[in-house]
């Protein structure tokens, strides 16, 4: 979080308030019960002063039972109000945390892919888990307590003015000083807490990378390096926390000092007035209780207010995530007809043939830099196969990202079945698109559940038929519980090849009109590679296919080959025509694919 943001801004709090107020009944109940307790906390010392003056100093018990009943009644009411308060605060805390986490996760499903490219998983996890819990705790407990503190101070000052105006004015003089101290320290604590939250996110990111990359770290024998790097990150986090603590450690004692000075002056003057006979012992007793109460309340209020001031950094991070806008959005007219990602109106969805057109398309990635596509036009008939080849890092994924509408073109149009993709919903497009990644992702759950993600309404028989078609049943048969076997987090109980075969089954079950394949088989064995090749041919049959090709067999049978170099299409044509041109494709073929052809001819392709 940038330190250049204003020290205090109403905007994040205005965004947060509606979420908290969804539990408005509990919020109001917590605040109301706390205010009533504040009045009672101020009323009880007043009762005690009357007991001293009317009974103790006079040496009589006449009328004491009535006072005792009043005192006991006030104490019982306090207990009842405390129970109501605790239940209401717990509900506000738990429900607010629940809603904030849900809102964050929900908006993450809306956001475009470029957001994930610029925000680490650790940073997002820190916001969703740590920040939301801290906000919920402060909203559930500290905010009502702050209101209690002010209600208590007002009640105490009211009671003190009723008892002795002169002593009350002395205590009142410390209030402006406390306000000035709070304003002075506000900027510094907000800026420092932003640094603390940013450092905390780096620690979470370090944990995330250490866990997800554990196998790689051990394979490279770099555990010691990762430990040192993590120690640097935690050191930065600790240093940021210490700087914030130092500032808070200065603010809180100064606030306490204000209370101590006021209480000392009041007690000193009150004692002299008792000795002179101008003040009763009962009033002094009440003032002593009030002075100690004010002393403690000022200290607690300093802690609570500094915590709330520091909370702005957390509120900013969470509300920024909740209100972050995707870069790829459907128009209101499209949403009205086709629905959105959470409320699809599938009855209005047209079937897809799979014809794709690029009309004068230009594209630059959102982070700027060189233009990737410039006035590019291409017609892809339905059912045809387009192979995309190029060196590693050449930008082969740009075209498929535009076809899938993961990004919007900066110029021109992409059409599906003759209609601009922006005239239909993203969900319609993605529901008709099958995408098999080079590093396939499986969700926690069973094999059956993962394949069914392709079409939630599919029957068990349809799931098993899809698996059989792409030879995934051979993998499932080896698993301990078959289709009910849990694949683990991100499918980590399966090999890369097994996950890829299951992702083919998932894509086939969704019956895509457009199929996108990042075809990488270098990390799988020969048998699995053969299954993947057969699965690829099955899925590409009668489907418009875009293949980021790593295999000669896919390229040779493609209807069109696009050669990408440094993010630009430098050649296009069929395998034979591009070889005949002896250009970039010919050189790529000679260096990368000729070996595959020789291996195929000798029957040793792996």
C-alpha cells in the first residue's frame, strides 16, 4: 500500500460501513447496551457518594435498604446488559468477517486475469484472511467500546458537574490536549501501519511460495537460500512493526499522562476542600472513583483510537479488493440479456458454431510497452485447427487470450460466429470454450467432481464416458477409490500427466465449440504422452481449435499455422507452404521439429 495515500480518507470507511451495517440490529444492540452500561458505570459512584454522606458520616442506617435495593438493581442490570453486549459483539465480529471474506472471494471471481498477474497470492491471502479478521474484530468490539468510552466520559463529567463544578472543570481541561495529541499522531500511525501491512503481505507471500515450491527447492538444494531470503522479509516486517509500536508507545503514555495530571490536580484540590469543610467526604469519594475511572478510560480510549486509526490501512486493502473493477466487463445491455457470471440467463444463450474472425485487431498488454498485435486480420472457419508456434517467450498466448476474451483488443474486433464477442457475455463464451493448460489445475475434491466441473449437470455415466473417451479411465482404475478418490490440493496426489488427462476429460464433457490447448508433453512418460495425443485428436475433431503447439504431429495436420516472434505474427500458412517459403517457420522447423520427424520415421518418438 502506497504511503502517498492521504493519512485519513472517508472513502474506505464509507465502503466498509454498508457491510458492517448488514448486521445493523446487532450493531445497534451492542452500542445501545454499551451506552446504558456507561450511564450505569457513572451512576454507581454517585450512589456510593450518597451512601457515605447520608449513612456513614451521619452514623445512621435509616433508608439504607432502599439504597441497597437500588444498588443491587443497577448491578443486575449491568450484568444483563453485559451479556447482551457480548452476544451482539460476537455476532457482529463473526458476520462481518464472513461477509468481508465472501465479498473478497466473490470479486476475485469477477476480476480479469491481468489483476492476478500483478498481485501475488500471498498478498491476496493476507487481505482475505488477516485484514478481514482484524477489521471484523475492531468493528465488533473496539468501535462499541470507543462509543462506550465517550458515553462514559460524558456521563462522568455530567455527574461531576452536579457534584462540584470547580473540580469538574479541572478534569475537563485535559480533553483538548488529548484531542491535539490524537490529531498529531494520526498521520504517523496510519503511514507506519500501511508499511506493516505491506510487510506482512510479503511474509505471507514467502510462506506461500515456500510451500508451493517445496519440491523445486529440494530439487535445487536451495533451502538455505530460501531461509535467508525469508529471514530478510520477516526482518523487514519486524522492523516495520517496531517502528509502528514505538510511535504507539509514545502516543499512549502521553494520553495516560494527561489523565494522571488531571486526576492528581482534582484529588489535591478536592482534599483541601474537604479539610476546609467546603466539600463533603462522599463527594470526594465519588470524585476519587471518577478520577480513577477517567484515568483508566483515557488510557483505554488512547489504545482503542490508535488501533482504529491504524485500522485504516487494513480497511483500504480490503475495500480496494472488494471494489476493484475488472478490465474486461460486459455492457449493461449484455448483462440484461445474457446475465452475469453469478446469474446467467441461459435461456437467451445462442448455440456456438466456432467461427472466429480477427478484424483489424491491435493489442497492447495493460502494463503498456510494445504493441503485440498491429492491425491483424484472420478468418478461422468453424471446425478448423490453428497451430501457434514460436520460440519460448515469443507471445504465443496472446491470440488465445483474445479469443477467450481474457483481454480486450485495444483496436479492432474479435468476432465469434460473425458477432463481436463484446455483444455476448463472457460466461457464454467461456462456457463454450474448452481450455487445457500446460500446467493443468485440479480443484480439491474427488476425480468425479473435478471432471464434472466441465458440466455440473452431467450424470455419473456421462462423466465416466468422457473419461473413457480420452483414456482417463485407465488412470481412474488405478486409484484406490476410483472416481471417488480425492485428488488433493491442486491435484497434488496425481502426476502432471494424470492431471492433464483428467483436464481433457473435463474439457470434453463441457462439449466445447472452441478448444484451446497449450500442448506440452515433455514432463510425461511415453505411454501417457500417447494417451494425451489421442485425447487431443478426439477433442479437436469437429471443434475450432487453437493449439500452442510443441509437437510436429499437431502442426503438420493444422489448417493454419501462425508463427509468432517477439509478440508478432511473422508468418502464416500451412505446413507445406511455410516450409516452401524457407522463412522463420522453416528455421524453427529445422531447429525444433526435424528431430521429432526423424524419431517418428524411425519409430522411436518419445
